[in-house]
C-alpha cells in the first residue's frame, strides 16, 4: 500500500517536472537567437543583426516563420533585396503549409499554452510578407514577380477585409504593380479602392485620372481632370518612388484576468505607446529646396496590427476558455486522487504559471510606412532625405545613392528611419 | 509469467512506436520519368509544362501557314508574360517551344537574349586584338520575320468557409501563343491550351 502511494507520488512529481521543463523550454529558449538580431537592428547596427541571424542554423519549427520574416526585413534594410526575397518567399511558402491545423500542436496547447504551436503570424503580418516582397521585386526591377505578390496580397485583402482595412500603403503598392506592368484598368480599380479607404483622395486623383485615361474610361477620367491639371510635372519626366519605413513596430505583451483560486485567462495585446509624428523631406544634396511629392500614401502598421489582433479576438477567447476549463478539470481530478493538498496546490500553481499568452510577433517592422512619388527631370540627381520629428526637430539625414534617370523612367528606393 | 508477458508487451509497443517514428522520418529518393504525369497539388508543375508545349507545338508545325513556306521563316521568340498569381518561370516554356520548333527544322531563330553579348563580342573583335581576317562581318545578321509571344493566365477558386475536413480548390490555366508578322503587324497564327484541375487538401493534420 505504502509502495503504491510512493509510486503515485513519484509519477505525479515526474509529470509536474515535465510540465515545468516544457514551459521553460517553450517560452524561454526558442526565441533567444532572434533576440540579439532584433536588439542589434534597433541599436542601428543592422550588419550585426545580419551576422546574428546568419549564426542561426537551426531554429525550432515553432519560430521558423518569425525567423524568415525578421531575416527578410533586415536584409531589405541593408539593401540585400535578393536575399530578402529568398527569405520572404520561404515565409510565404510556410504560411501556405500552415493552413493545415495540426491536431497534435493544438491538443498540446490546450494543456500548456500557445507557445507550443508553430507561429502562424497575424493576418496583418501575413499581408506584410507580400508587401515587402512587392517592394523588393520593384527595387530589383522584377515587375512581373511584383505583380504576382500583389495578387497574393489581394487574396488576403479579400479574405480578411475587416482585419486589414486601413493598410493604404499596401493597396497603393498593388495599384503601382498593376500600373508598372501596363494593366491600367486593374490599377484604376485599386486606386479607386484606395481613394475610398483614404476618404480624402485628393493626393491620388492624378493617379486615378492617368489610369482611367489609359484604360479608355474617358467619362470616369473626366471626374478627376480638374485635380490632374494641378499636377505641374512634365509628362516626360522621370519619377522616384520612395518607400519610407519609420519607427518601431508595436510589441505584444501579456494581458491577464485572474479568477480565484487559480484560474487565469491570459491573452496577447499590443503595448500602448505614444508615436511621435515624423516628416520626411526630400531635397538635393547641396541645396535647401525641398521637393514636393506628386502623391503620398501612408499606413500606420501600429493601427493595422491592433485591428488584426482584435479581429482574431473571438478565436483567442474561445481557445482560452477551453484551456481554462481543461486545466481546472485536471486540477480537480488531481484533488480527488491525491489527498496531499501540497501537491495539488503545486499543480495549480504550475498550471497558473504556464498560462502564458503567445506574445510572439514580427518585431523589426516599422510603425509607419510611407509611399512617396516624386517627379524628377531626366538626368543625374544626388538627393538626401531629411527627417524631422514632430515640432520640426531635426532627427537625421539619409543620403540616397546617385540616380541617373532617362525620360519616363521610374526608379524605386527604400529607406528606414529608426527611432 | 503474466508479469513477464505484460513487460514484453510494453517493450514491444515501445519498439513498434520507435520503428514507426524513425521509419517515417527516413529520407528517400527515386527517379521518375519526365514523361510521367504527376501532380502533388493543383499548382502548375513540370507535367503541365510538357503538356502545354506538346499541345502548342504540334498545331504550329502542322496547321500554321508558315510551316509550308519554301523558305524557312526567321522567328524571334519573346517571353511569355506570367499573369498568374504564382511565381512561374515562363522562360522554361519558351525555351522548350523554341527547342521543339528548332528540331522540326521548319523555322530559323534569332537569339534576342544574346544580342547584347553579340554586340560586346563584335566590339571586342574590332577593338584591335583580333586579326582582321578573323573578324565577323558587321551588318550581316538575319532579321526576324515573325515574333512568337504568349501569355499564361490563371483563375483560382476555393470552396467557401464552412465546417468540413477537407478544402477543395480549383485552378484553371490557359496559355495563348501567337505569331506576329513584323512586316505587316498582322497576327499570322494563334492558338491556346487550357488546363483545369481540382485539388483537395485536408484542413486538419497530425
């Protein structure tokens, strides 16, 4: 009898140790290698971030998507666009494979937490994989491939319209991809959707006019003719399209609701923070005359990320409730079988501590994305972007590589303003 | 005895489980015939490329008015535009079509992809390093009579959201190919091939 009791206690102790070990293993170690890269990136040491990522040979399947996303963005930042494409295409492929729900991972997550499952990315993050792929393909002049990504992004817009509403930058980029490849009617449709989303669409009316005219929609074009005539740039002029990423993406933190004695509902939420406005002024390197953009579209990734997480809220609550019920049943079953209240209290404590929300997220994203279109005369240009904080405070200057433009040429550049 | 049997049964179960796990994870390879039609999902693959090329080359060789001309026409093969929502290397299709037509011996081709290299090589030969009698003659290149071009398109459709264990999706591909007479600007020949496929994917996996 005494031996049997001892055996039960031993098993219980082993199970508890296993749970504690699993908890620390899952939440603590897996994201470790990524942490150094993110830290280096935000300390304005992007090359160190690249080195840190290169050292990661094998990461848990749970964090593979995050690794591809972070690598893709850091490579983009240092101008290694082809490498960025390779990583983000891996992310895109993985997202497709992850559409199959893993029964083993989901079952395990019901008694532990969501860290045990493979990270699938928020709807917004999945869209931004295609956004960065579009930018990369445009930057390396692969316009047909950029259009393929635009179509992938459109599929996500159609699938999750509420979660992704307000991502005007990506919508503008999709329109640009269509326009670049000569599909003016599709470009016009996307510009129209963008105009609806923006509310005040005066900034893109020249784009609406141009694409309507090229699509042969004279009556539609007539609506925007007045605004288009305000565009004073020479029709034969070249164009610089500048992608600007500003600030730091919001991070997920843990939100908690405690119900005594030991039921804990935990959920991920984005941290609240104040985002300071930033202005980007483009001017010739040796002059102080700023250039005016023909059109400007921006997206607060911070806001879209929050919307996207909120849209998934009902799913999170349902799973959280199921997990709390299962954990409570486990604790009660242990109470019935085990007379030693010390062990039961310990089990309840372990289950409570294990209830950690999945706060994984793509952390190297900017807080805001801007798409600025500058008409430029054909010829050689040496330009700089002057960054000013709210209130006109000077922040930094970014010198763009020399541009050699022929008439009608459209070139792309991407810059990142870190906080 | 009973205890021994129980222990043996447990050991057997453990060993069997290990066998399943390790056997399942073993990597294996095998050669397959390139002519064999194989599809893992509804997406474009090498079997489709072969089908597309075969379906378009035969009518071009047999039915097009150009096939019967006494002098073999010169063709410049331009790329096939990818209008699908997948990253498909359409260069593989154009290369295969060019190769099949070339082997038939009824057409001649100019290499539009090598034009820059030809210009560089010619410039090098006239740069002073190559003996005059060895230099290629300038302005002796063949001019194309026709342009061969095409477009690959796709339409995708997925089953709407509902409670089920598998998700079906439909994919339709069409590739149209046309020959344009450079002199007149008229389309001398056009044809297309279509592929439609339904695939079913599980929603839940292990």
